[in-house]
C-alpha cells in the first residue's frame, strides 16, 4: 500500500493539481474568515467551514478524477495487476493519498481560530468538531468519487459525473422543497434509488440475475406501498433522505447538534465505497 | 516453473483461450507464436494475474495464481504489450516505485536499480522524464521494470513491436542475455524473431496450442523429405531418367519454362543426396548449373498449422506428440 500511496501523493504535488486545489481551498476558507470574522465581527468560525463545504463540490471530483480513470487509459493498470499487490493495497493507497490532499487545507485552516481567539470568544469545541466533520464529509465524498473514477476511462468524464452526483446530493432537498406533487416526486426518487442500488449490486458482483432480483423485489415493494398507502412513501423516503444526504446532516451538525448517526453515516459511506471499489477492481479481471 | 492446466478463457460467447495446457521449465526461453488474435496476450495476462480464467489452473513455482496471487506474482516480471509507464515520472522514480510495489527492501532497491539500468542500457537517461524518451527507450524501461528484483520468470508480450530495426536487434540480444539467468516467455507473431531467440516454440492458433517444440524439432517433424532443385543445361528428360535410377529419389518434376536451353528439375528425396545426384549427372555427361536444397522452413510450418485453425494435427498425431513432449523436455534439461 505504501508504494501506491507515495506514488499518488507524489503525483498530486509534482504537477500543479495539489498546489492549485490547496490554494483554492485555503483562499475560500480565508475569504469566508474575512467575511464572517472581520467584516461581520462574528466569533463563529464554524460558519466558515459550513460555507467552504461548497468548495468540496469541485475539490473532491478533481482530486479523485485521475485516480483510476488515468491508469486505465494509460494501460498502467496492467502493471498494478501484475505487481504483487492486493487489490485493497491499490484502492487504499490511492484513497489515503487523496485524503492527504484534503487534509492539507484542513490542517492549515485549523490554525486560524487559534490566531483569532484573542479577538473574540470562540467555541473551540464546536469549531474543531465542525472541522472534523468537514474532513469526514470530504472523506465520504472522496470515497464516492473514487468509485466513479474506477468506473470510467476518461478523467474529465469522471470529474463531471462526480460533480453532478455531489451537486444532486447537495441540492436534492432544496429541489424537493419546491416540487408540489411530493408523493409522485418521492416515488420517482425511490425508483431512481432502486435503479442505483441495482446498478451497484451488478457492478460489485457482476451477477446480472442477482441485481435484477434485488431491483425487482424493491420495485414490487414500492408498488405495493404505492397502492396500499401512498403517503408512507413520502414519509419513509423523506425520512431516509434526511438521514443520508451527506451535506444536509453536516449543516445540522454545524448548528450545534452533533449526532452519532452523522459520524456513523460518513464512516459507513467511506467503508462501503472503498469496499465496492476493491470489489470492482477485483471483478474487472473477470470482465 | 509454470504449470498451465486446461486453461480456458471466454469473452461472452467467444472463446479466446480454449483449454490449453503446457509446462514452462526453468532456465529456457519460450516463444509464444501465433497470428494476431490467437490468444497469446490473453494467456499471458492470465499467467501474470491481470485477468482471471473461465476455467483451468496456473501454478507458478507451486503457487496458484488465483489462490495465492501475491506469492505467485512475486516470481514474475511482466511487460505487457503496451509498456505500462507513468510518463510524468523519471526513469529512476518509476523504477523506485516498481521496486517498492514489488516489496523490495530499500537496500535491495538501491542495489538492483543500477544493475537493471546497466543491463537495459538506460544509464544515460535515468533522470529524464519517461515521456521524453523514444519508443525504444520506453520499451527498455518496460523491460527494466519487469526484471527489477530478479524475478525467476520474465514474461514479455510482443517486446519488439513498433521498434526500428536497430532497436529490435538490441532488444533481442537483451532478451537472449536475460535467458541466461531467467526463464523468459515472449510472444510474437514474427517467426524469425522466435526462431532466433527461443529455445522452445509454442504455436497458438484460435486459442489452442497446435505445436510445442524446439525450432529444429518442429522443422524436423514437418520435413520428412527434402526437395532438391537442380538447374541443368540440355535435355531435362534425359537427366530425369538418369536420376530416377537412384533408390532414394521419390519423385521428379520438370520445369522447362527457362530460357537459354536450361530447365529446372525438382527432385524429392528422403534425405539430402546432392552428392549422389551430382555424380550421376556427371557420369551421364549432363551439364548442371546449380543445385540447392529446399527445406520447408518455419514459415511454412506456421502457415500450415495456423491456417487450419488448429486442426493441423489429427487426433493420433496429437496423442503421439503428447507422448514425445515429456521426453524432449527431459533431453532439454540434460
């Protein structure tokens, strides 16, 4: 794992990607620090991270886009397969390298509240919890986008798909808020979610029948519920969405309510998507 | 040593490799020969763990590539068809990465890199970015990567494709050198290359092994007779009559389309009997201009074997051949 980690990390910082991304993230964090703390005189550094979350929308797709897509395109994946490495070494090496790029601006910005604390009353516990959640959120998004990079051969495509998915994740609840026919809307979302689950099952197992069975069972359940008691769909789907939309739970956390479920959710996403990446890489040799 | 047993690989309905079995003995150079799309690359990818098999077994020094991939892969250095290079690294950085990924210790890496670099003739370019190197040098970096850490088995997929003639000669002599220390398997669709470099040739066609033997044996097996081409001046029929008296002569064909009173005779015989033929011609006062032996070369054998889609052998020949294979391998070891 060490060899892959070093190679990837080196890759970020021999080019300009690592520097530019770090610079942009630090610039935005600096900008929000100036607006909140200097212009408005708020001693609430956690808002800085709450706003900087938007930067993750493109930061994460850019750090993950070449992780696997580029290997496939340059045919260097053959080298990785023939080297005496476990698939988990490859995936984790790459994942941790991407996390390091994310950790760099987080670490630098951690100094800011310390520098500012003589000018106001900062709630350090909340600030650093927010920072930790910010990093965890980034880690979860990185796992998702790494998985997407694994599925594509073109890094630009990987970046765009990742960006769209993160964007949806961020704004889905806002969109749903303005859609009037909510039962229909939630039904559609549930159908899409079932399609995604089916697709993921197929990608991970390469077992088309299993994926079909899973999708059909879920769809049948959905249809049954829709006929018997349609309002349940809105309630259940809405409830689940509130719990699993990665950005929404972060904003709740910033307001001072850290729920264990938030941390569990982020860690689960990390584990699930790195596990699925390892499986897909393993299955790819069967393709 | 590699044992391949009943290896099969299907892509959907298409069978790329069809239940092939062979053994690779230590310390020899093997050539996989076959037309494009015969299954050479697929076989190599499976042996090196880049691809899974639909069925069958690959055992490398006692380790099954599917059950103990890491241990099996440690015995192998692989150069795929397209050298897998990180082009924005320098040669040195790239080799260091491969060394670490192969699990070599720091001291081992710093000791073996100069050795590998010298062997592959990369000493002048170690600090250059790989993307600035020519195709020939990139191929060398690919080979350097494969032999780093001294794996017992080196597998090279079409190592000379896309190189200019000078580079081809250099790479070939490098491979021959590697053969002194490593077991080398290379694939190629160029016959002369394989017959020049390899001790053993495995001919693959349409996913099946159609022949596997040393170059001489292959030629011997397919040449039960020779054809001697004689150019004579004068009456070809008289010459043919005289030659037909010899017991060894099986058949004579005459080609009298030549000008200047000359004709060609094609004499089919069991062995090279040029001396006897010359004696008879001289005794009969027939002037002959030249006399050559035509042997079916590897090219003919190759075409014959691969044209029929792997059916050049009858079942009997296959069985007889399977019996001789082991004996020959033992001879090879002696």
